[in-house]
């Protein structure tokens, strides 16, 4: 017991000294805060905070209280929520893009949408254009022409998902062919 007290005492003295200095320094600045306190400004800031964040706070607290009273914090419910989160994975990219060179200046893109989504069904062409532009810029090309583009739905079990496929031709500058 004495050895524990000695270790704690020798380690605790510098920490206590530093804490005392910080507390005493804080006491000196409290008077300045009290002298310059503006009750109307504090009331307005509180009203603004409630207006801006009150709904979020009330929803969070209300949701927690309802879940607690309903028994949703039981291990089986938490496990189910974790499994659903792992399947849905909201932070994974909506589209998986694979690019493969088909020739000297031709690149094939295959896009596959993740199976459980909350949107993004119409953005396949935008994703293709963004990736094709990036491939062209990284290769030192001025742009690209789309040779073939098709979209569809691949019916797999248990969930169907959108797919797109395209071939592009990377092109040099048409005005300045030497570049």
C-alpha cells in the first residue's frame, strides 16, 4: 500500500502544481468576464442556438429516450443494426469504376452501382465523363471521344444493380496536332 502511495504521490505533485497554477490563472480572468457580461447578448445567443440547433438536439434526445424505452438497446437489436450498416455501408462509393486499355488510344470503362443505394441512379454518364476526363488528362491527351456507351440493369440475386459500359478514344489536340 505504501509503495502505491509513493508512486502516486511523486507523480501527482507536478500535476497538482500545474493544475493549481491553471486554476489560479483562471480565477484572475473571471472578474473581467463578470464585469463585461452582457445579459441581452447572452440571451440572444442562447435563442439563436436553440433556433439553429434545437430541433437537432430535441430529435437526438427524443430518439434516444424512445429507443431506450422501447428496448432497442438490447444486444440483438444492436447486432442487427450493425449487420444492416455493414451491408448498406453508406460511406462506400456509389459506383465501382474499372478502366482497361483496349488498344493504343482506346480505353474501356465498366461501371457497376452498389446494390443498396439511396440515390444516384442517373449519374452513370457523369461518373464516366469524370473518369474519362481524368484518364485523358493523366495521359497528356487533349480530350476523348465516346465510341460506345450503354447502360442497363444486371438482375442478380438478391438485389439487381445498375451497370454501364463505355469505350472512349483518347485524342490529341485537333487544332495543334503536334501537342
